[in-house]
C-alpha cells in the first residue's frame, strides 16, 4: 500500500442503500492510486462488515457469508485515510461516494475534510470530455473505450473511473486540468488516524475459508451418542435444515453445540446417519418413496457431509429409528413471523403472503416470533442476531414459500 503522495485516489463504494440518513452503510471500498500524470501506482480493496443487512444484494452481489470475515469500517479507517490523505479524491458520482465515506468516518469518530470540495467527479466532467456519452459509468466507459467487466464490484468500478480520468487527462494535454485540485488536496489538514493493521478481505473469502463444518469438529475418541446429547443436536439440525440449506452462521452454531455437548467428529457423523435414517423412515411410512422425497433425502445427506450411498442404507434400515423423525416444524395460524433484507418483489409482498396464510407479520424479533425470513440467511442485521440468540429459525424467502400455501391459496398454513 503506497504512502501519501501527490496524485489522485480514485474511489468506489458499494453500499446497503443510497442514504446515510436511512442508516445505509458501506459494504465494499475500492481505491486506485494514480500519479499526477495518470499512471497507476497502486490498488486497494476490501469488503466491509456493515453490522446490518446488506441491502440490494441482487445489484452488488456481495454475500453475508463473505462479509462476516470482513473488518468493520472503523478497523479500515486508518488504512483508507492513509490512501486518501494528500490526494485528489475521484469518483464517478463523487458526491455519493464522498458522502457515504464522510458518514462512515464520522461514525468511526474521525472528522475528515470534505472530499467533494477538492475532488473530481468523472460523471460531471463527462459533460466536458464526453459530451455525447450517457452519464452512467457504463455509458461513459463505452464511449471512451474503457474496460468495465464486473460492474458493481468496487475495485472494478474504481479501475473504470480511473480509466475515465486517464482518458480526460490525455484529452487535456498538455495543460493539466486539475492542477489547482492537486495543490488544494496536498494542503488539506487530515486528522491522525493510525492504521489498525487489519488485512483487506475480498469477495469469495467464504469459499476459501469455510470448509464443511464436520471437518472443523475435533477428531477424538467417539462416545456413545446418548439421548441427552443427541436430542439437542437433532433439535438444532431441525432448525438448520428447515430451508434445506446450512448457512455459515448455522454451521458455526452446529460446531459450537457439538463442542458444548462434547461430540467428536465421529459422534456427529453417527448422529447425522441417525437423522437421515429418521427422515427415511418418515418417507417410507406411506409405503412409497416419491422422487421428490428421494431428492430431499439426497440433499440432506449432501448437506450433512454423508456419502450418496448413505441414503440407500437409510432407506434399507428396518424397524423404528433410534431417534424420532425430524422435520416436524410447522407454522400455525396466528404465528408471528419477521422479514429482513431486500427480497424479490419487495418485503410488503411477502408480508401480504404471510397474512393470507394466516400468519402475523411482526416488525421486530421477540421470543414469541416463530420464524425469521431473511433475504440472506447469513444476514448480520439486528433482527438476525437476535433471532439466533433466541434460537428462532432463519429461512430464505423460497423456503418460507414452501412452508405456506401458494399466494393464491385460501387454506391454512402447511
């Protein structure tokens, strides 16, 4: 990471929304450093844990599973200040990016200079250098022949805005158009913000760091899987597998419970086989295992880290299972449910579906709430954190739709 020196710091931020006044937060920052002539000196980018839901994930594509590994803004404030200090801030729609960064620095207790006062907005400057171009980043890049592959990734967009700035500098030669900004930025007083030494975190980190939760359990001598220890583990499995998905947070909860119950990896594997056998016994109860039921069993086996043949073994097991059949969660009319995150169609549509199913949408999590429906099951929203503390299941909208009748239906809750 380059130390402060004259030049430009081209920035882009991905956020949970558009307004700090609505408590929107930064979830990714990308910075490209250029010298006064436009030569690229360095790049820096990190995800940022906003300690809330991630907003329009369909736009920025950032997952909570990745962000849970990321530093908070306060932890990167020193590193980011070092990159911006003495340089001209540049962004495509600088007013937006600068406003969010100034808000985040203020929340971290740091009063930085106004970035917009000395900055360059490549969107605004397009009127001078690209008069026929649309004002969007993609439109300007297309006209200026600047690469933009992977829009709404902070570093990709910062590189694109840096490409536009270099294009403008080339068109303005030999007279540098922002010499005054370079002088003003170099003299701006920045408060001291010592770096916290936190390493940047990029997208995809969850896939690199999060192995299957079974592999993270201790290898030690197994013990008899007594009912006292099996029942709470099965109860948690019921909640976790309700939406046939194990989120990163749910995997952590399983590991924590296994440690609390003194379960080894071999114990957990045996309990997973027992759980699968109980599901298979329930599927066979009516004398036929449908294709959908077989698909469900195959999916559960995969989620629990069991080999495909485990399903055949479970279906071939005669007699009652050692533990009661799992999967008994049901929603009843009048049950309160809560929604969090930005969902397809809007949260209001999902709340109305809940009402039609006889459920009661709540605004906040209480111990009475039966279910939290989250756009991202690894959400770090206050609602999700409280639901985990209370042991309330967290499911995706798709899973919620499977738990209730179709939106047009008039019947009760399935």
